């Protein structure tokens, strides 16, 4: 007897089935920090909420680098939407990808059919920006989603396994070495975590390799790392990185990478087979948004309330909200997305009731980055501090922001275990990463 398929991947319904209601329907596209906080804040309000996301879980992006460096399991930084909203009435989640919007007919076109809305909120976040450098994009790894972080973990471990098989010194060095482009928080944190792997874990795992020859490089176009933070934070982070053996290349822009070496605009050549791109993101809009609303960086220009149409709104990374304080738009940060999501819930209620909406005003709560064990930098509006105290604050803030008690507990226990045992036990190549470089075919790792 043949196997009866339970799911036909080619089946595409014509419309998304959501119960009819007399209440206004708010369709939220994307359950990142912005969409999630909006949907949660709409709890108890007289509206129907439909959240559409291409994944069935929320991702806590600030800890992706720990998944990529075998510090945390992917499950501990993700949380299923159905669990988050299980008690929220008049809330519907559908897993699907929104392809385009049609504001004239108030419809979103998705991979699971069409859906009409009364109010639409685009919260689709951002995607990696390679600034048109196709060759770099083809060979580089990016780190925006959990599958990508797992690919980085697999690739680095696969390269170490491959290095064991090589009798060429140059080849072994290249396989072990990593180039991180971008010295912002992501690049700095990633480099620090890799330096700890190099120091405490890899020499024991690979005694047959001279792991001291592994080079970890951070290439930054600005004259300092953590350029968005204070000078003190940059200085301290640079010192931390250099003491941990990371090669930091400042004032340099990578212009090409062929899978073995990166070449900078001034001719500097940096060797390494793994290049991780942490040098920039751009907005991630869908089709159908009037062209005049899309600005450089692919963000959607919105007014002070997040509106780009009569009933269309955008929040979070994808939104370009310009005001006196932020003439170039707000930074693409979790706090901006969270605050915009929460305010829009209040504003939608007011808008529907015919009342005036409140303009968005960002409250900067500060920024922080960790470089490794007992090493972090924290810039708060009134205080700045670095070192072990900053590291504990960094951990505390990240744990409380995670969604779900299980995740908070698992991450705390993992960090305690890793701290006392100098451990990174998730060094698993569960789903080997394959780059199709020979035939020059670009593999979109996120589509797997
Ligand atoms: C590696 C990394 C580290 C970071 N570290 C920090 C940090 O330390 N501090 C900080 O403040 N910020 C940090 N950020 C930035 C922060 O994560 C973003 O600013 C924040 O996630 C933006 O929230 P958002 O809701 O706009 O978008 P996202 O969180 O990106 O969410 C977008 C959602 O939309 C979904 N989606 C996208 N397109 C579609 C579609 N067409 N159809 C359906 N669903 C779709 C996605 O699946 C996703 O769930 C980091 C980002 C990265 C990548």
C-alpha cells in the first residue's frame, strides 16, 4: 500500500479562512518585536486580530549569535505564536508569507490565500544588506534567522572536520579562520564568542590541529567598533577583543570575497573561508506599497503615527519614521520596535473611535554589548560602565526579555553551566550546510 500524503505542498487555498466578525479586523504581518507587542497590547480591545508570519515562532534575534557559536539551542531563543496567544480571544494566527498588499481592495495576498483587512500593519522587519555586492552575498553567511545561525554553526564545525583531512597548511588555516564583517554589537559579540571557543573548546576537540593558527577577524568601516555607542564603550570593547586574540581591522570596507579571502577597498587581503556578514540590514517591505513611500534602505516612510496609507501602518525595522530627533529615521533596534508596537495598539483603538492619535516618541533606554565572560559594555542614559558588572546586567536584561518561562530558565541554566564548566556542548552538525559554489548557483539558506 502506498503512503497517503497528508499535506500537499502545492496546494494553495484562494483565501485565508478566518471567522467573519462585525468588529474591525486588524491584520498584522510579522510577529517580531514590533508585531508581537502590538498583537499582545490589543488583547481585550474590541477588534479581531490576525497575525501572519512565515514562521510559527517568534525569534529573539539578539541571541542568534549564541546559537551560531554553540552556546544555546535554537529552541531556547524561539517561542511558538500559538502558545504566546493561547488565551487571547479574537486572535488568529496563520503561518504563511505575505507576498503583496492591495490597499484599494484592502486585501493581502499571501502564500496561503487572500485575506481582507480593515486595518493593516506591516511589521516584516529587515533583511541582510550586501549593498549590491553579489559575489560577497554568494559566499557569505548572514545571521537574521535561526536556520541561518544553525548554518553558521554547522559550516564552522564542518570546516574544522575538513581541516583535519588536509595536509596543506594554507588550506587548514583558511578552513579554521573566520572573517566577520561589521563591528557593531552583532559582530563584536560574535567575535568574542568565537574567541572563547578558540581558547577553551576547539583545542580539546581538535588536538590534531594547531588551533592557535585560527584567525578571527572583525572588519569595520568606521574608525571604531560599536560606533553607535560611547567612545568609552568602543575603546573598552576593542581592548577586550584584542586581548582575546581577535584581529580588528578598522576603517576598512570589504569589497569582495571569493570564499577564501576578503579584499578591502584599500587592497588589504584577509584570509578565511568563513565570512559572516554583520555589516548592515535593509527594510523588508512586501510588494504593493506605493513607490513614493519606499526610501533608500528599502524602508517604508510613515507619518508620526506609523501610517503610510489611510488604513495601512508600518512599525519596527521596516518603518522609516522621521522626526526632529531622528531626521534619518529611527534606528533598527528591538526597543524601537517594541515601543512602536505598544503605541500603535493604543492609537488603533483611538483611530477606530475617531479620536486623535499620539505621535511616536522614542525613549532611549540605553545600549549594551557583551564580548565574553565577564566582559561587556553598557551605556545607560545616565551611567556608563564596563566589565563584569556590565556583563551581569547584560545577561539579566536579555533573560527578562526572552519570551516564555521555559526559555528564561533554559537560557539561565545554560549560561550558568557554560560559565562554571567553560562549556559549549551543542557543537553538533545536525543538518550539514552545503554551499553550491562550484556551479555558481546561489543557495538561499533561509528557504530550507
Ligand atoms: C543578529 C542580530 C542581533 C541583534 N541584536 C540586537 C540587540 O542586541 N539589541 C537591539 O535592540 N536590537 C538588536 N537587533 C535588532 C532587532 O532584532 C530588530 O531591530 C528587531 O528584531 C526589529 O523588530 P521587527 O518586529 O521590526 O522585525 P523582526 O524582529 O525582524 O520580525 C519580523 C517578522 O516578520 C516576519 N516576516 C517577514 N517578512 C514576512 C512576510 N513577507 N510574510 C510573513 N511574515 C514575514 C518574520 O518571520 C519575522 O517574524 C539584532 C538583530 C540581529 C539580526
